[in-house]
C-alpha cells in the first residue's frame, strides 16, 4: 500500500493520495456489492471518499487500517442504499398519453359478432341448448322444461354443441 499516506500533512493532498491509491480497488469491490451497477458504485466510492475527508482528523492513516475503514464505510453506504430502494416503490416514467391503450369496447363487440356468427353455423338443436343455458343463464332442468326435452338430452346436446362451437371459433382464429 501507499507509505505516503502517513507522511502527508496537508489534508487535501492526503485525500487525493487516498483516492489515487484506493479509488480503483474500492470501485471494483463496490461494483460486486451493487450488482455491477457502475453508476451506483461510483456514487458509493465518491460518498466514501467524502466521508473520509470529513473524518480525516479521526482516521488512522496506516494503509491497512484506512483500507479496512473504506471497505466498512462503502459496505454501509450500499446497505443504506438497498434499504432506501426497498422502502419506496420504484420510480417509472409516466407513459406518453398517445401510447396508453383506452378500452373502447371494440374488441368485445368484435368477439360478440364472431361468436354470434359461429352460433348461427350450429344445428338448431345445439344452438337452442347453448342459448338457454349460457346466454339466458338457465339450469339444465329449466332448459329441458322450456325446450320440452329430457335433461339428459340437454346435457348431451350442450356437450356436442360447445365442442362444435369451439371448433368453429378455433377455425376462425378466435379460440386456442
């Protein structure tokens, strides 16, 4: 390490020598602790050097002790930074007004048109049970009573009607 540190009387020269001797190694060390965030690491090294300057009258200027002090201060600055970042939500830029999607109901209307078209392609028996159960929200028993067919027949027609409807929608590129 630098033997000059202990011999300099002028504090400005001492801090300059400190930065020249330990700035690079400290930056490399801090980059590892900041997840390789160069900007944050540079800020940490700068803040560490500022604190060394502020506390220069209390520092023991032996190279090994100074290095240990710098590492400790830098580590605490990184920990404080992580705490600050986790204590508040991450800042993001507001989106441009013309890029924000505004729901206008077009997608829903288009889907309704496609489904209605697919329903018209089904047989009348399948269309009737789907209409009674899904569109009019009736139970199997209620649909059977209205259509005048047994509940088992409603279930069977509903199964095959939905299956056919899925196939039609898949062919139109609507359902997966």
